[in-house]
C-alpha cells in the first residue's frame, strides 16, 4: 500500500502512515480474512518445514555422535588391551633378561674355571 501523509487540524505532519483498510462489502472482508488465513498457514508451514529440517539435522548429529562414542569405546578397549599386552610383554622381557644374565654369569664362571685350569696345566 502507498504511505499517506498524516493530517492534523489541516496541517501536514512529517510522519507517514498506512491508511486504514476499509472493507466496502462482506465479500471484500471475507477475501481479506481468507488471504490472511492463507498467509498465516504458509508461515506456519514454513516454520514446520524449518523445524523438521532442524529435527533431521539433530538426528543426524546424534547418530554421528553415537558412532563417534562407539568408535571411542572400541579404541579405549583396544588401548586397554594393548596396555595389558605391553605390560605382559614387559614382564616377560624382564624375566628373559634375568635368565640371560644368569646364563652369562654361569658361562663367565665356566670360562674362568677353564682359564684357571689351563693356566695350572701350563705352569706344570
């Protein structure tokens, strides 16, 4: 609609305003109400579509987060199992190292005895 200048006591005011709608017949009034109803309905339909889009986006985000949590749980399980395996391997390595050191000490003692025996034979 066109904006009209406001009149007051015959003087023109600076502000503009929408002229009031005057319905000239029952048919025009009904048409205006139907037009408003259609506009309101379209507005509600748009809001519903936007809400549905948000709902779908939230469902997808929840699904993505659930997958991420599931993957994280699997990784934590694998890491915990790996920690146990590493701990077991570390213990086994320590045992083998101890046995190896004992073997070295035993061989050193055997070589020392052989050396002493050989030296005694050479002195004779």
